[in-house]
């Protein structure tokens, strides 16, 4: 069986479709948490609320064919890590070449429903630093504080994601000047002394102001949250 293309164009899914009027974007979707044939966790810091509210089945992800395709990609990563990472590197190389030729920037989100350090993985396995691609803007959400701090100020813009279990980490990252995403029932304009920006307007987190909260409205299963994953403002 031919190995699948890894990166999806931003226009094909709900998370990045709103980006297209600003800049072209691509996203990598895997199957989340332990939903793969190897039982390996691609979201090591996921909380119970995060796992329950995961948007894996939202939008096109509701189709079994799409879910199967995402699991095949995930299984490929765990069965042939070098082959997977080399394919990902090649796709990024070609996208960057296109962006250079047209003299524009293209946004790249490597973790649509995962939380892996692909920058480090590609550097170790393939020997290239993808952050040196001059015309690509890398961004993601993460619940891994060490990862967030590691790339603070680099070409990999990470927004730390709040859950019901990581309040201290959120405070630490905000104090360091980073941004934190919080899911609300209704998005306020301010929360705990920090400006709240509406993160649902687009997905391009590298364009946000520094040291703010990114407000996301509860969607799907998160609207029925009862354990504190969603902040109630009403």
C-alpha cells in the first residue's frame, strides 16, 4: 500500500479553514491519545477533560474514512519512524520551496490532534532543523510546558493549553510572557487580569499578541463538561 501524504491543506478542515483569507496553511492530523494499533500515547500530557472533549470526531473527522486515514498515518509513525519523518520533511521542504518561489509565508501546524515534538524528532532522525525553513511559520497548541518553554521566542510558536489539571503550569507560562489557551462557555474580554483574544476567529496563533489568553468557545463534547476543563463565565 502506498504511504499517505501527511500534511492536509488548510482549506480542507474546520480548524484551519478560517486561515485561508490571511495566509495559506497546512496541518498534520494523527489519531489522538492512544487511538492507534500500538496503544502509544501521542498526547502524553492530556488530562481526562482534554481526552473526553477531544475534537477528533469534529468536522470531517466524523467520517470513518477520515478517522481510518489518520490512524494509518499514526501507525506509520510507530512502525517506521524514519520513513514517516522523512516523508514529513520532504513535504515541508516542497512547501517551503513553493513559498520561496512566490515570496510569501505559509503556516504549518504539525499537531492537529496530537502533541509531539516533530521539530526535535526530524532533527534527530533526518538531521535537519525544519525551523530554518525561511518561509514557513510553525505553530501549535501544547500541554507540555517544557516543550513550550523550549521553543519560546523561536519560529515554532506554541500556545500552552489549559486543562482542569495544569493551573500552575499556565501561570508559569504566562509569567514568562507566553500565551495560554483556555476553553470558555462564553469568551470574555479579560480573565484573571489578562487580555483575552478570540481564538476562534482564526487558527494562526503566531499572529497573536504576546502574554495574552486565547479564548476558545466550548465545542462538541466540551459543552457538557462538568469537571472543570471548561471555564464557566455565565
